DNA sequence: TCTGGGGTCCTAGGACCC
DNA sequence: TCTGGGGTCCTAGGACCC
C-alpha cells in the first residue's frame, strides 16, 4: 500500500505561509524569467487562469481581477519542501520524494499499526499543516498509479482531503469516473490516440487487453500502466536516504543520470562575452549541484537556444558535447570544457534566447574511472577538492556567487545584474534561508 | 517586448566487436 | 537463389512527469 501526499498549489501555498493576508485571495506564481503561470490558487483557477499560460497574455486580466503575482522563489520552495518531507518521514518507514511538492509513503503493513488508514491519512495532513503551514491532500492505494488517482479525488471539494482505494470495487468505481487523460502516465499524445478509439475513462483503459497497452502505449511502460491499474505494483521504489540525525542524505535514492542548469535570458544575447559569462555561471551552478550529490561528470553538454516561437522551421536548440578524460566536479575544469563547447557552437551574429549546461556520465566521487592511457588525467588533486569545498562554504555562508570564476562575472559592473539575467520583478524574500529575507511581523 | 526548467524512461538504428 | 548470431555502446527522438 502506498500513500501519495501532494501539496496543494504548492508555490502559492509557500507564499501564503509568509503572507497570510493572501488567504482566500487569487494568487499566481510565475515561472523563471516571469514567463508563464505555473502555480495558481483555487481562486485564480476559478477566474479561468490556466496552467502554463504566458504571463504577457494574462497580464491585463491579472490586473483586472487584482490577482497577487509572484516571481518564483525556488530557494523558499525548496526549503519548505524539505520541511514537509521531514514531517512525513515520521509517518512511514519509507518516503520517496517524487517532486518538490509530492512524496510517496510506504504504507505496506500499515493497517496493522493503523487499522483506520483514512484517519491516519488525516493525521498526516493535519501534522504537515500544523508544522509547516502547507495544505496537502492524501491518496492511499495499493499501487503508485492508483494512489495518484486517489489523490486526485482527494483534491475535489467535499472530500476530507484523504481518499482510500483499498479494494478492487473501490478503485474500479474511481476508474469509471476518471477521464482517461487524468490517468497518471497518459499524456497528451496517448490521450488523443485513446479518445480516437472512444476510450474515454480509466475503466475503459483498464479493460483493454494488457498486450494492447504494451503494443500502443510505449512498450513496457504501457504494460506497467495496465498492471498498476489492476492493483499490481510494478513501478520502482526509491526511498530517500537519511543519516543518523534524521537529516536527508539524498531526497531520492535512485541513481541520478544528469544535472542541468539552463535559463532563458531576459533579452536575446549575441555578444561572445555575455554568452561566455552566462555559460560559465550555469556551469558553476551545475558543478555545485554535482558536488552536493557527491558526483563527478565526464561529459559536458552546452546548450544554446534561439527563439522557440520563431516560424523558421528548423530546430531552435543546439548542443555541443565535450568529453573529459576523467570525471570531475571541479568548477574550473567543467567551465573550461563548457566554454570550449560554446566556442564550437556559437554562430557569430545569431541572437540567442537561452543557454544551459548539462553534465552527464556521472560517477560517485571516489569511484572515478581512471583513463588507462592517460595518467595525466588522474583525479582532481586533493588541493583542488579542498578549494571547491571552501568555495561552496563561502558561497553558502555569504550568499550565492560571493566567490566566482572571473569569466562568470566578465562584463558585470559590481552590484548590477548581468545583461542576460532573467526577469524576476515580483520575487518574495528568502524568508527561511537568508538573514536579509528573514520574515518580520509588520 | 513578451511563451520555464529539470528530470526520467524507452525504442530504434547505426557503428562496432568477436 | 543466396549473405550468422549475439552482443555492447551511443545518439536521436519521442513520450511522460512535476
């Protein structure tokens, strides 16, 4: 048995914890670069604002309805998410952090400890609400896919915020009421295909032969979906790992395969120095993340994007890959490789709208594969690793980017944001992770 | 002027190996 | 008329998720 705990309108809820006056009022949170709407309060949803709607199109209506708008503040949301997971960890032997606002709990055998799972779910909700201020919904079922369905039902008004689908009769009834596109694992393309065949409900999908799903819905992915809908759990379980003090070591026990940092620019960039500055900054961010996870990379991919919405036809994203002789998490080596990739990729005169750095070919630090014929490419010398540790400590103590490589600050007059910086006109303070942003009673 | 970012998994096809 | 079998690795593309 699994429970899926999902935070309601998570980013909006995080903002409301520190601005209680927004309770009951329409609120939206924008994506990076203030691009589009990615979190909406129930009131904003009722006013017709859509997920992913471009901000520049919604702006007049947002003003008209007096909607409170926030730029996204991932520092705040990440910290609130960590607090929620901390609370959840006391309710189950295993917790899998599925995303910033969702976690699965391992409820196998739980009915022996808590015969009334509905009541137990309600206790989870109440405790998270009390200790973090974040409202949640809980779905409980024998597979992740059915728990997801239960959670969706729990979000509907009129329920207590907890739904239990523990018998075939219960989940079949729920599937009969669920539209096929609302099933977890059925995206836009599959939904269209199914609707063309007049398969409109979860129950109708589950009634198809297992082999049909295998044939037409992504091979084994479709087959797993079929089994999950019939109550047979077959998706992976990747619980978080904790140290003795109860602090999370890794939010998700699954091996990570890549680390990415990409951003849209506030305005298009074509100057080599500005592009180099951006790419170096993204490489440094990705490298820092790598070190946090105790990983090294030996593949650096640079990404440059032109206008995605230009009617030119061809692809808008271009990549160049640089292979390192040995895996590393050293910022200067990774930056060097990234700049090499950038030089190969950049077309003089072209205006780029976004850039990024993707690190892959990941290995755990200490298990680094040595190049057989390249003794010179031995692992980063200990002083370098120490230097990186110091860099991370300084940046964590004195604020992000307190210490950077010069190339990442190329044309930046001190104190002013770089030319390529994205917009974030409505950002709330870092209430929980920075002294400057500390919440104050006003 | 203006449309996010970070992931995962699977398949197919080609290169290459013995 | 007719050209093996078994395997790995890599990349590109498609689909999905939040």
